[in-house]
C-alpha cells in the first residue's frame, strides 16, 4: 500500500505531508477523494486556529498559502493544487529532445478564464475582479482565487476594519470570494516522463515551462533546483536592467519588489527501478525554504508495483 513518494509546496508549518500519508494508510489506498479530504481537513484546522486567535492577533485572518501536492502511488501520479504554484513534467519521446507539459491549472486572476469563473460565481459584484496597477486582483487585493487560509476573504466574521486599509473591504462579503477546493488530477506515469518540476509562481513569472524543462534536461542533476532559481533571478535582474549579483545583494524586504518568493522541487523518475520493484524512490532536488539535493528520504516503501 506504500507510495513511491510524496512532494508538496506550501503549508510546511501545518505538516500537511505527514497528515496526508496518514490518511492514505488509513484508507489502504490512494484516490482523489483522499487528497481532497486532506485539503479540507487542513483548511478546517487552520480556520479553527484563526477563530481561536484572531481577536488577539487580527493579522491571522490575512494569512494564507497556495498549496501544491504530488503523490506517486504505484505508478500513478496524483496532483492537487490551490493557487498558482505549478507542476510541469518533462517528456522525452525522441532522442535529445524534451517537451514540457503543464499538469496543473493556475488559479490566478491574471488568467481570463479565472476572471470569467469569478464573475459567473459573483454576478452581483461588479468589483469581484479589479485591474489595479496593471494587475488583475480579486476585490482589488489578491491575485489567487484559491488558497488555504485568507479567512477575511471567506467569512464575514473575520472582516477587518479600516485600520488595516490594505485588507479592508468597503462592503461586507455576500459570500466567500476565495475557495479552498483544490483542482485534482491523476496521471499514469509513462516511460516518456523523465522528471517533474514543482515550483511556486516566483519561478514561472520569469521562466517558461519549456525553458525550465530544457534547463533540467541539459544540466547535471546535482543542484538542479538551485540552477532553476538562479535562472529566474537572472531574468528578473535583466528585466530591471540590473546584474544578477546586484539583485542577490538586496535585503529581503527590498527584494520582494523585484521578484516573488521562489521554491522549486525537481523529482527525477527512474523507470528501471520502478519496473524492477526496487524500494528506491525518485531522486529529488529542492531549493527554497530548505536547500537540499539527493535521494528522497522516504522510508518503509515496500511492495512497489
């Protein structure tokens, strides 16, 4: 019943991976419903925390996170996401050629289909999406349409007053404007699937899907997540007519005006090991809130088929 591996972006303080694997063990199998229930329980747990603490710490109502989860279970990849972190697979069906395939959908108001979706859900709200300083935002505040948390945009009881102007809504919510319902996908891994890239939108703002898979395909595995982050930072610097070294020297509080946070996980898929039933798990490289590269540290992975 054991999965080959589990990978996620976001919510590290909430220990989402441990909770999810526990649910899989409880059910004895993996399914889209198991993943959906884990997202629901995570949202409920965080909202419960907000409810207990928001009178003392009002800022708790504004805390939110995108979440991207991937589970490789007996040859099938399960993906679920909220927000605009993205999963991309590098596929190779010809020698010396790699092609990017986006596996997840970005929940970002910058996309026309998301704006239309929001307008259809809120036909009585002319301000549901607002173009502000050239960027489409929900209620003029936030770009993502799905998240864990962001309680002030989901429940009237968590509304903030004018003392927090950035998060103040002129009119009370008629209904939640954000949702924690994830988009869920499943895919049987094929021999053409070489590796997976999980990354926050800070990477994808500067690097296209195809550029990312070509960097991974044409580079050594060791430190590949770091290499993707560097490529994004170099492009961010170029757009501002700066040098890469200069953007690296900026203080964290200033750098956020030049690029968003970037977290990257790269998972290499060794099909020969999978076919042999080896207990080895995919090699991964991570760059973001931790910096690591090498074999995954998952254990107890027996009976893999």
